[in-house]
C-alpha cells in the first residue's frame, strides 16, 4: 500500500540493498530498505511506512525492529 519512491543512488555512497519495491504499472524496481556502508556510523534507509496501513503491518514492524537492533 505504500507509495513507491524513485531515486538514484549517490555514486559517492556505498550501499547494500536489503529490499526493493516494484512499480505496479511500470514494473521498475527501486530500493526501499538499505544500509549505508559508512566507516564511522550505522545508517539504515527506509522509504516504507507512509500511513497506518503500513504501521500496523507485521512485516513493516519487524523491519523497524530489525533496523533499530542493527544500529544499536
């Protein structure tokens, strides 16, 4: 139910894509959960969770829990 964010990776930033979203009409895929490989910090990117439908979704809740646990 989330809207798809289309973006281009910054070539100076190294990321590891953990999940992708696919456009329902176009079929184009874009990262929706990723980590930034930074030498001094743990960074998680997440474009999911736009409204209460996502907020109550068990998979979304697990992604948030896993993200927080990973950055601790």
